[in-house]
């Protein structure tokens, strides 16, 4: 087996659309969050490799799982996370859930409907936020809002990259029934510009995603750690900004990412949101909890 499995991830946390272990996170928590990120990113690179067959991807992901659980010491990126989990007495379940999602990516290239997509997000997105919440000792009562926000971030990324995912990996996260509703199909994702039908489909998906963002933005006031609360407020603000762009633009031909000045400006706005939310309390969170009761 190639030594590529031992190589570090091709991206760093600074290359992501959203902050990962930023300065808002307490210094004591950053190393374990980064260890988690590096492990997950390296595994994701395997799932996204255009050179590997599905069987090769799954075999390598199996080695990542074995390394995480202490049964294989050849995957170097697993060692820091394994040690961090042991030191903090944290479970491996969130990383294992992500490996499950990456195995799905190795073999599943289409999603029939939004429910199927949300099932995927439950393994590919929600565990990331749940892990960070666990690191901070937060209650599992925060998980519903976390899951909504993380799922929204995932779908935003899917929509931003829908053309590249189709062209490079023949992978389509846009629900098949949504494409059919507008009389289009996956082939339209290979064009340089979205057709009116595809654009209507993508805009409707983004409008649906905005509802997840709205639920996810109730997370910040639920989080007890004030620094993490600010970070989640920033992520919520960035998600809202991007999902608004995606309801107006064509991801095949127009920029739907934030440049550095925009990212900084909306980050500062998110910090402000976080402070206001903590000062005013959590009426939205309370209302959400009441609806679930």
C-alpha cells in the first residue's frame, strides 16, 4: 500500500471557509481541536482522491480507524488525536462517525432527496461540532442546534463546489428529486454556467439551507464557554452571509466565496452578534427548547 496514507492533509485549518481552532478558542483547547481536524482532513483527502478506487479508499479508511483505536501505529496523523482523546478521556465516536461518512463518499455518488442528504450530514458534519462541544464540556442539549448549523455548513460547501464535485469526482450532493422538480439533471452541473432550471434548483436548496442556519444560530447563546460562544456566533454569521450569496448567484460561473477582507468583516460582525446574544440572554434558544418539550 502506498505511503500516501501517512502523508499529512493537503489543506490546513486556515484554508477552510469557516474558522477552525481560531484565536477565539481558549489556547488550552486548540491543540486537541487541531489534532482532530488534521486527522479528519487527511481521511477526507483519501475519500476525495480521484486516483484511488472505492475499495482502496475504504481499505485506507479502515487503517485510519484501526490507528485511532490503537490497533495500527502506521498512520502518523492518528497518533496526536489518539493521545489527546486518552488524555482528556474523550470518546472516539465523533471521529469514527466521520470515517463512516468518508466511506459513504467512497461508494455513494448520488442522493435521492433532502432526507438522504441530511442523513449523510449527520455523519459528515454534525460530529465536528459535537466534538468541539465535548472538548469544552458542553451539554448534549446543544447538539440539535449544533447539528443544524453543521449540516447547513456542509450543504453550503456542497452548493459552492457542486460543479467541481461533479466534474472531478462524479459526486453530486444536490438531491435528485430537486433536480427533477425543475426539469434538469446532473449533466447540467458540468456546464460553465447554470441553466435557469439548475439555478432555480440551487436557489431553492439554499433557501432550505437558510432555515437550518436560522436554527443553528441559536447555538451560540446555549454555549456556556463564552469564547466558544463567540466562535459559534461567528460561524453562524458567516453561514448566513454565504447562504444569502448562494440564493442570488450562480456557483458555476460566479464567486460564492468570501475574500479575506469580507471574511474579516463578517467575523467581526459575528463577534458582535455573540456579545449581544450573551447580554440579552437566549430567548431564541429557550423558544426552541420549548418547542421540543
